[in-house]
C-alpha cells in the first residue's frame, strides 16, 4: 500500500492570509461607513413602525359621545301584588369615552337601565335610575335621571261586557239590530286599586255600516271611567266574539183560525185559544209585507182530537217573507162529547111582513116549532130559548095560501135541527 503525503504548509498559509485580509477590512474606513449606514436604516424603519402603532393607539383613545334612544326601563318590584304607574317605558342614555368603546356599547346594547322599587312602601316616590353592564371607562348620563312613580295595591275585579253600535243609520233600509250575544260575557280586569275602582263601563263597539243580515265579529274590549275617559288596566283578554242579530223589515198581522178538518162526529168544539193573536212577518222589503193579505190564516186539523189539550201548528210563510214569529203556534182546544137538547115551541118569525098584511099559520097551527140543539154540554146547557131564531121570508108573496122553507139563525159551536122545515100560512 502506497503511503500518501499531504502538504499542510499550503493550507496554513491560506488561513494566515485570509485572517490578515479581514483585519485590514475591519480596520478600514469603508467598513465603518457601511455599518453606520445599515444601523441608520434599521433605526429609521424602527422609528416609523413605532410611530404608526402610536398613531393607531392615539386614534383609538380619541374621546366621543354616543346617544342611545329607546332603552327599555326595567322596574324591580313585587309584580304579583303591586302595580307601578308613572314610569316611562323607555329612556335615553348618553355614553361618553373612547370612541371604540362607546361605538361598541351603543351598537351591542348589552347594558340595562333600571329602577329598584323593592324596598319602597305604597305611595308616590321619586327614584334615581341605575344601570348595569357599562364599561367603567365610559361616562354615563341617563335622561331622565330620576322618575316619579306611584306604587299601589294590585286588585282584580269582574265586569260585564256591554255592546255599543255605531252607524245604525247606515244599515240597509228597513233593517234594524236585534239582540247581541257576547262570548265571553264577563271579563276579569286587573290594575291599580284606584284605577279599577274608577271603571264605570266595559264595552265593545260594533259597526253596522251596510249590514243586512245577522253576523259574527270580533271586537276590542274598551274600558271607560264615568267621564268617558279610557282607563289603563290589564285585561284578561283583548277581544271578544259578538253575535249580532239583524232584524228584517217587519209587519204585524192579526191571526185568523179556520177549521180545515173537524172533530169526529161524537165530539163538539167548545173553544180554541191560540197563545197569541198577532203574527209578525219579516220580509225582504217593506213593499212585500204591504202586499200581503191583511190576516194570517191558520188552518186547524181537529180530526184526531178526542180530548181537551194543546195542539201545535206551523205558521205559513208567504213568498218573499224571510221568517215569521212565532214559527209555530200552540192552540188550546177544548172539546166535549156531544149532547142533544130539544127546545120546544120556538116561535116562528116572519121577515119582511108589510103592515098591510096579516098572517095566519096553517101548519103548524100555533106558529111554533121544536128545535134540537147538538153540541158540547158547556155550550148547549147555557143556551136559552130566546137565543134560537127560526124564520121565513114572505118577499114576493101576495094574499093567499103559501108554503115557505124555515131557516135557523146559525149559532157558534152547535148544530141546530128542525123537526119540520116547512111552514104553511095564509096572507090576508
């Protein structure tokens, strides 16, 4: 193996030469000038950067005022048993201090303004307002700084709701308002004792403009004192449902009862008594009502009636009539089993007999006739002989012998029968 020899003298000479050159360079004036220039540049950059930071800091700490309006005012008190009046709903807050802090506070609105009334007795008090969650670096001004409030006992009282109408005269012609039903009919009202005790009227208002039929509506509940001023109280509910009856044009008519189907032969009618003798009809127009018959005729079917009692019949509704009142009519029908009674020797009367003539009855010779009366005992037993009239007419007859038919004047609720309905006579 060959041995290699290295010349170390050359390396050592180079190192000695480089060190000498560096020392000369450091000691030269140019080196000092370059270093001084670099230091000057670094100082300039550093000074500029610190100036910008300081300028930003100074801008951030610049003072300003922000005004925040409509800040809700919180009241601390026993809301279950007390009522507080006189306090404003909102206040105005001025925030003064570093612009960045005032801006942030006014935008975020995380602060609150309050009045602490918890330790105050009943009555009127002036209270300073306080605030929370506002930076200590800000100056705070609240407007108003203080408020005057009245603390009262809270009470609840029940009231009936009345209905009032506007524009009655704007309803369609002939229509009128009837009854109104409020749901619910009563309301609980809560508030300061002196306010609740002032309440004189609780009502809802319904507009009748252009109305021509019954309707439902929702109406606001209003509360007034005796002078007509609205009272500020707490309502159980704000609105109620109202059902309003609207009445059509109407006219009253007398009732006329007729017998469509009579009683069975074994029974007699004593009387009929309707619950009303007047029927009210509601028409689409007043003219329709004026053109109706003067009476309302209602037919009775008595064919199934065997004893005294009530029957119910419907009132007919003519064309053009919207409704009638009553719709159904109750009639008390009094009936009895028929009886017969004979009234003897009823004198035959002559109609239209001139004073120039005299008459002689040939058959029947006495000029009397027997009449059988059939009807209810109550009616028949109350009849007198004078109540029965049997007659005939001699109009157109001259002197001589003639025959004519006897007639009987009709009596209500009874049937009259003649033993012989022919009369023979001589005119002289």
